[in-house]
C-alpha cells in the first residue's frame, strides 16, 4: 500500500482525473451506489457464503464499473452491468484453490433441521435454504437469486449471466426444480 | 410432460416480492396458483429467497463493519486508477532502460573488439613494469595477460554479464 501514500497535490490530481476519466461523476456515483450497494452486497454474500469476501468483491465490482469503457443506455443497463461484474468476480473466486473458499461449503455441513416449531423454524428454514443453495451450480444460484430475490426479468438475467433469453426459461425451471428437490420437505428431516 | 413456465409467473413473483402475496392479491390469481404446479413452486421458492434477502439486508445494519461509503469507494477507485496510470506510464521507460543497457553492452563489445590490436602492446609494457617492480608477481601477470590475449570473447562476455546482471536484477526485483 506504500504506493497509495499520496501528497495533497497528488490527491487532488487523482480526484480530478477520476472526474475526467470515470464514466460518471461523483454525485451520480453516490446516487447509484446508495441504490445498488446493499442488494449487490447481499447478492455477493449469498453467492460466496462469506460476508468478508463480499466486502472485498463489492469494492472491486464498483472499481471495475468505474474503470469500464462501456457506455450505459440507462440506469438498469448500468445496474445489470454491475451484477455481471459481480457474477464474474464470484466465478473467478470459485476457480481459485479450494482452501480459499471454505465458507460456502460450511453451509453444506450444517445439520439438517429437525421438526421445529415457532421462531426456530425460520432459522431452520434459512439453514435449509443455505444448504440447498450451496449444492446448486453457481450459475443456477445466480439465476434463482436474481429471479426470485431481486425480481429481475428473464431479459435482465440473461444480460447479467451472458445467456440467451430464449434458453433462460428452461434453465430457470430446472434450477427451481433442483432447489425444491434439495430442500427438506416441511416438517420432515430427510431431503428429497 | 410438465409445463416449464406459466404466463402468471412474473405477476406472482412481483406479488411475493412486493409483500402482497397472498392476502393483498387478486382472488383469481390465488386460485390459479393453487391449481398451477409451476406457480406453486414459484411462490415457494420466491417466498423463501425473499425472506432470506430481507434478513440479509437487515443484517447489514447490525454488522460491526458497515459497508464502505460511496465516497470511500470513489476515493479508492481514483487513487487506484492513478496508480495504475502511473504504472502504465513507466512501462515504456522500463523497456527503454533495457534497450539502453543492451546497447551499452553491445557498444562495449564492439569498442573493445576494434581497439584490441592497439591494446596488445600495452599488455607488453604492463608485463615489463610488473617484472621490474616484483619478479614474483610477474608470473601471475603473465598468466592473466596470456588469458586475456587468448580468450578475448569469453572475457568480454563475462564483463558484459558483470555489468548487465545488476541492472537486470534491479529492473526485475524492484517494487512496482
């Protein structure tokens, strides 16, 4: 980080340069960040299973967005582009050696929820969902999350994941079936 | 064969995510969802993921380390971009150093090769001088001079390596 110790003059120059070279100004970025940072962080957390890693990837995703040469037709387009960067970062991380990515597998090792009642059942369902999601393929996980947690349209999901819209219906259907299959039936202890 | 999708799916997802499902929804949509296998599955999955999403968003507020602010991200990106730009700007300079070092070595070899015949008498003078000062050292000097005369290319190569190695090591090992 020694390279980041800058003089006051260099700081000003860096900020001026950012205003000139980034595809949006600071005010626009602030508004966009306020709107998107939490959902993107939640997405990264659920895709990696590690909130600390999500912190790092979040910063990297916005940095890459700011350094992108792309032009955005709308806020939605920019948001989809950000999710695409985030998705690629998660996939890049998964390609690294397994020792780097323990947390998601931790969810698989959690005990299956037994017959629980009251407030415990919500926690049990959450564990069950985390475990089921951890067993899904990364692309299926992204697809399901974008479709049913964010409410993205098929076109948006296709743009984020780099898929054809025409094939998305079938892929989403398959992913949904797999998730339902991995979930413990209500009141039961065994997975289907 | 089971249907893969249903035309009501977007409507149902919007209702679940908008917290309108099931009470605040149209009765006909509810009736459809009860009968349609695809929509039942969509309701089940969307409700679970929405609940998980809401809990994760609530958890952000309870974290010890909050998410970085937009200003922090902007500032770090600006500094990072500047550092990258500076690094990119020095890249041709590094190549320049390399070319300069290689040219210097080549010039040195060429110069020594051209001047070598005129340098040979100087070795004779040096041997005579050493012989006059110290007869003991003369034999060693003779050996060195003989080696220099006989193995000129090897001597120049070794000299070139001695000069170039520290430069190359510096360029390779210095911090970016």
